C-alpha cells in the first residue's frame, strides 16, 4: 500500500495552486485505487513466470493503461530480468564474453557442466547470436545461442542446475518460378536466372536424356523451373527439389513434373505420365567416340577374317566407369574368350545387355546380383580381343543381338494408371505457371502452392549442420 499513500488523500494535501474540481478529484481517487490494486498484485506476483499463469494482473494492467500510461510506468518498481543481445565477433570466447558481461567463473562452469548440449557455446561462430537473460542483480538466468538461421540452443538455470534444449525453427515454403533464355552455355544462363548450381545440375540431369546440351541447343532456347524456397527471417535457408521444369529448344517443348511413382520414390514425368529416362541406355558410359558400329559382316581387326560385330564399340579412357544400361540381374560375370572380362545382364522382359573388354568388375558384384540402371558394374579396359581401351556393348532381344544405337527400345517407365487422374490434377497449376510464368494469375497460383508443401522440401545440408 506504499505506492497508494503517495497518491492518497483527498487532494487537499497536494501542493496545487489551483483548487481541483470535484470531478478531477474523483478521477484521481479512482486512479489511486486502481494503482493500489495493481501494486498489491504486483507484490503478490513478484515473478513474471507467475504472472503469466494468471490473467488478472494483465487485465488490471490493461485497465490502468487505458486510464493513463503514466501509471503503468510508475508501477515498474522492481527491475525485471532482461535479455542482453550480443553478436559473436571473430576471436570471441565464451569465457571472455562471460567475463565482460560480469558473470562469475562459477556460472561459466555450471553452464559448461550441462554437458554435450553446451558444446556449440564452446565453438562460437562469428555472426552467431548470443542472448543473455539477466536478473536485477546481474545474475545469469538463461543463455540462448543461434549459430545459424535454423536451430536455437536455449539453456536455462533451474533447480537442477543448467538445462539445455534446442528449438528447431520451421522455415516457410515459398514457391517460385525462375525462367529465362539460354544465352550461350546452359549452366551460366540458369545461374543468371537465379538458379543455384546444384539445381542447374538437377535440371541438366532431368533433360539430358532427350537433349545433348553441348550439341543440340539452338538460339532462342528457353527454360523455366518451379521449386520451393525455404525462408527463415526473410533469408533463403534451403530449397526443395525441382517440382516442374520446362525446356523449349528447336521448336520442341519438354515439360516434366515431379511425382511420387507409387513405389515410394519420386520421378519426373511428362503430362502423359512418361519418364524422360530411356528404358535402356544406348551408351552406358561417358565415351569419347564410337570406334566401331554394329555390323553383321565386319573385317575383324585382329583375327583378319570377316566376322559379324554384334555390338557397338565405345572408346573411352581405361578405368572409365561402366553403368548398367537398365535394371536387371547379373546373368554372367567373368572371362569369356574374345570378350575378355564380360558381364551379361538380364534386363526387363526379353532384353539382355553385354559389356565386354572390362579392366575390372565392380567390387563384390557376382552372378545373381540385382543391379539398378546407372549403377557402376565395371570399368573400361582392353581385356580379350581389343586394340585399345573401349566398351563393347550389346543389346539382345531373346538372345538375338540388335544395333544398340538404333534398336527400338521398350517404353520408358510410366506412372501407374491408377495415379494418373490425381497426377494430372496436381500438375494443372504448375502447367499454368510454366506456360505463363510472369502473369498475375501465376503469382496467385504460386502463392496458393505455398500453403501445401509440394513434396519433400529439405533444408540445405550446409545450413542444417549442427554441432550438437
Ligand atoms: Zn566390339
């Protein structure tokens, strides 16, 4: 009731030169009563933690605030704990900072005793945010540490000593379309449009089955990519995968959409539900040139006789990795006369593929092993009858060889029919944005996509690294 007495009385004791009107006196009296009530509650609930559990003080404070701002300020008699913010500078150490903040060495030891969780504090990174919660006596109550944009380490002093916890912030997805035209090489053009080099590589990977980017690109080619940026405090801290991509080149438009393939994985599919990836790779390695083509009659360079050549020879430096041309099972692995080191894969249906002249096989690969398309099964060499390092590659149907560069291949993987109607519904807004990326309606469509995280957007690994 002390604060009440300061303002108490009827007004006659106040040194006012002009007598107060009755109304003003009543007004002051009312305020005094309110203030007394507030002061009482304030003393009753000394800690702000307790105050938060009861709505009454807040309500009173609001009433007083409505009456006059002065009184609210006046009632802050007892200093509350405050947060002191600090940005870590180069060379800062925790002990140095504790010293400068005036916290004793024992406090530092208690914080460190919290164990593994305190490790990030010991490895302060310049630019990181440190916050100290300090009571009126300058005692440290809590430390929070945000080394990056995502996770915040929070340590608080409690009855059982210092406790630590990590708060993971959830970035907000922001769906964007980036588009432009290819001016010169593709990758710099993509980067000029604000596409990261990682995403540019993903773009190339999607379309390289249909387009040879070094040979086939024509002036006027354009591209567009839709993906989700992950935003934290207005900064991009990560990105999701490409959700939809378009490449227009030489009058042809290629568009694909990322979609769950029904087997737990994701793939890129055209609006008709087809993958751009061929069912069988015609050239399952990075080769330098085709050194010999398929022929039913060929003058053999070593045997000097007419003999058919049942595959294609793809010259490449010794040691170049050779990939499985399609999913399959190892039917043969070992030496086979003229073939040298040979692998034969049994692929889908009646198809099989042969890989000859290898210098060595992939480690541990044996007969009966399943292999996936693109998996490295061996390395280029010149074992068997070969004049230089190359891969002899065959595609066979029912055991009969066909020219690998020309044979008609089975259809590419396609989405299961039962997924098609949902797929086509899902891609509608993406298709609309790709065809008209800069319109208002596209902006609205992209904003609507923010609400439903598209697929498996991930935070950049670099930013997500934790010291914990
Ligand atoms: Zn050959």
